[in-house]
């Protein structure tokens, strides 16, 4: 039924550009550093994006946007000063999107690669704030691993908020900006694991987190790594609006740390996770076969040609011995970042 609903739609014959590829006057400031010019590096059809979400996650993104999106194309822009990449902030998703995604088992994972790293860095932290704590799984792990640590969470998804409170955790239905106004300098560490890429104003988000930290405190971030293997993936709907609005790399994090009077403690890249190995094989096989055949793909492909190529590549993989795959050519999905606040 989902598929038939979209087959009735007329696909746009072409995308009207939101600013030409290259420098664009539409949004002259970077959402992160606010400096320099930006360039449009990619544009996808909004109708194709809508269809992809409908078929992949069974939701019409028109029903979960903060405000209506009226452009036919969705531009991805890059700042020429800091290198950050971002989609229009107007494509930010509402709570309805996260309520819907929270129903899928894969969304709030009980175990993540960055949890172990964060626990190492929280060894001496007396008070910890987690922004976007979800159902409270990581906060609970901190309490178990570091008895006596005071933990506080922030969560805006009503279902996840209720689940975290059933664990007996102190979780508030507030944004980090609201919370920072009353709790400046109170925490030894602030964590946001797979959160920053969702917010439309990453600069304000980061500044609010630093305001909550005491001098010398840690801002711990888990971010999708834009230099990992998923950068080659087609139809990676989770890394597209209205879910993800910004894209992050180690170079961008290093460049902007000084803007917040912070030093980079460490940046680590996740190896390919066990549950991502099938995705890794699909992605790199399609990449290789497409290069050999001279095929090029957009970030969003809803036509039958890509589906046929993907199906053929999966058949091809069955002929390749599993021992051939080393999963080391490209990093995995996530980047771990620890920034230390300098000064008050």
C-alpha cells in the first residue's frame, strides 16, 4: 500500500536549483561558524526524499516537519571557512518523527561503540549531563559503572522520556538552551551521543553545552563520521533530512574547537560494527560495480534501475568468500569526540 501510494505520484522531470551548484547567496552564513561563504555541493528532489522515507520508514515526512517545505530541491551546502556541511534548517523534524522511529528496535540501541569510550573519560566526573538521553540506557550504565556519580538527562521525545523516568533517572523535558540558563557551570561532563547532527542550530547547541560545564569539563560527542564508509551509501535515509541536518568530520571538529575556547582531547573513529558489515558489503560492491559500468548515483535513488543493480550486487556477493572482506579500508559509522573546556 505504501509503494502504490507513491507510484501514483508524478516524479519531477528536473530539480529547480536552490542556488546554483557552487557559491550561493541563498544562505550566506554557515550554521556552525557563521563565517565565510557557502557553496551548494548537492541537490536532491524533495519528492524523491519524501518517497524514500515513506518506503523505508513508513512515514510521510510532510507530517513531521517544523514548518512546510516549499522548495522542489533539497540542497546540501558546505562552508568554505570551516568545511561543515548542512541541509536547510527548515527541514528539522518534529517530535512525531522521533516517536515514530522509536518504535523500531534498531533506533534506541542498548549498546553503542562510543559508550565504552565515554565511560573511560567519565572516570573522575562527579556530575554528568546527557543531552538527548533517549530511554536512559547510557545514564543507567554510568550509574552502574561509577556508583555515586550524579547523572541528569534531557529528552524531548515523550515516549523516551517516560521510559527513562521508569528507570528512576532524573530526566527533564527541556532543551539544552533552556537548561543552560539555570545550570551554568554545574557539570564535570556533558554528553550528546548521536544528537548534534539532528539539531538545526549546532552552534547554539554546542555553546549551551559549554555553559553547563565547569572550567576543565568535557563535552563528549558521538557523531556520524562523514568520512566513514556510509559516505558512499545510496538511500541512507537516516543520514538525510528531516533526521540529520548536519554532517561532521574530524577536520571540521578540529577547526571549530577553538571557537568555543576548547581543546581537542581525542577524536577516535569507529571500526565497522558487526551489525553494519552487510551494509558495508552492499555499499562497496555497488560502488565497485557502478564504477566498472560507468554508472553514477544520486544520494537518493527511488527508481528501479538502482534496485536492480543492488539486487545483482547482492547475488554477486554470494560468490565472494567471506574471508575476502577485511572491513578496514574505510572507517565505520561513528566518530567519538572529547573536547575540554578552557577557562570559565
